[in-house]
C-alpha cells in the first residue's frame, strides 16, 4: 500500500466502527446515527437552503475578521519591532493582554458590543490579531541592525524602510503567522456563533439541531466545519509556498 493511501486506513476504520455501533440497537442508533441517516440529513439541509446560507455566513465572518485582524496585527508588529519608543510604551501592554484567553473576553465584548454581528466579527478579528502581531514582530526584529543603520544613514523614509527592508525580511515569519491566524479565526468564527447564539452560521445550525435532538444534523455541521477548515489551511499553505518560491532559487 502506498504512503498516500495509508492515511485513509484509520478514517475508514472509524466509519466502519461507527456504522457497526449504529446497527447495535435503538439506543446506540440515537447516539450513533447511521451513515445513511447522516447523508439524508445533509441532503435535507442542502435542499432547504439552510446549509448554503450557514456556510456563506460563517465563511464570510471568518474571512472578514481574519483579513482585517491580520492586517492590523502585521502593522502593529512591524511598528513595535522597528520603533523602539513605541515598543517601550505599548509592548508591555500588548504582552499583558495576549495572556488573556480569547474567550475570556466574551463577557466584556457582550457588554460593550452586544451579541450581534459586530461582537462576533470582533472576536474573529481579535483571534487573528495576536498571531500576526507576534510573527511580524519576530520576523522584523531579526533584521540585522546594520541594514537599519545604513537605511538611517541614507535617510530613507520610514515607509521605504518598512516596505523595502523590514517587510521582505519578515515575510516568511509573517506568512506563518497569517496561516496560523486563519486556523484560529475559523475556530473563533464558529465558536462565536455558538456562544452568542444569534444570527446565521454553522454554529447556530448546530444549536438548532441540538435543540431538536437531531444528532445527524449536528454531525453534518461538525464534518463540514472540519472540511472547510482543512481546505482553508491547505489553500493558505499553498499560497504561502507560492509567495516564498524565491527562497528555493537563492
């Protein structure tokens, strides 16, 4: 068996075990719905249009929050790394705030922003912000000081130093942070739907399926969340490899 197919052995074995559990009796079937039931549930969600609307809402929320949060994180990270006074003033604050778990912000966000789309989007932005900030800071901080000294001697503008010196040098680290932020943002998007329990999305679809004791629909949503997360991370990985293809020729 080729190495490519060995990774499918465990998933197929788990599906077979799941189907066996579903056929052991009525009690087990309520906990482990059969693969046929899950497929029928997926078709039901798709035909009703609920599934497409939920996927669109969750993806839109994740992409908007990820892109805006990542851009802010990269900008702040570069600023902290390249401007020592800014780092002295704000570095300790950012380091202290990032120690707070993401979901510990939920009560404050609920009080400040309510429980609507603004609050959910902010949670995704916050999730994407810190990974990008840290990776941008680490990447820019590794730029050799002599290059920055030469740029200062040549009286290059701050914009030129960032775009022509710091950003290219920090790009591998930045792309790593962006990829990590995407995974965290997707988790935060679904989790915010579960926690705030308002508005369309896969998380809200799961809650409604749970309220209706539809385990098959819950599993459809869980599987879809995993597949979409994997697809987004794979796309981010391929995009990062393409953007850094110049390293193979150096």
